[in-house]
C-alpha cells in the first residue's frame, strides 16, 4: 500500500464528499492529510473505495469510504474492513505516517513540553 499526501485531482470531488459525510457525526473538524493507494482508487469505475487519512489536532485516523457518483452528487458510506485489508502475511510498513500526515504535531509538542521523545521500532511507529 502506498500513502500519498497529495490527493489526485480526479479524486477531489469524491474525497470532499467523503469528508463532508464523515463530519456529519463528528464533534471535531478533520482534514484529509493523505490517501492510501490513490492510483487504485482513481482506476475504479462507478463506486470507488477511498482510504483516507483524517487528522484533527493531534489525532489522526485512517477511514475507508465507498463513494458512488450519482450525476452531480455522491452517495457515501463506510467501507467494510474486508474491502481494504492487505493480503494475509503481507507486512505493510508504508502505513507508518509519511511526512506531513500529522502536520504540526512535533512543533506543537515542542511548544508544550521541554522535550519530545520519538520512538521507532524497525520502521514502525
């Protein structure tokens, strides 16, 4: 799986619809800071499954959405876990946050504390 910070232009309308749908029952405001496998999502016709990285403050989550185009609007729902699970036995190291997915987190942490400890274990957070 590949995580990209830049959302492809072809997917922007669907990503915006998924984010608006997600915000309906959230008390926090999230922004899309990444997308997993954007080339696969862009290649899908009809209903697309989008795997988005959503961040609000120090909290980031990966959420998956099914987005179906209905002419000028979109029908959005949560995607089932089986729709995006990696093949069994495959280690997905690229799910570690690439630069930018937690925008400003380190700067905010350094502003709030005397030091911040970052712990890496074999490339995983």
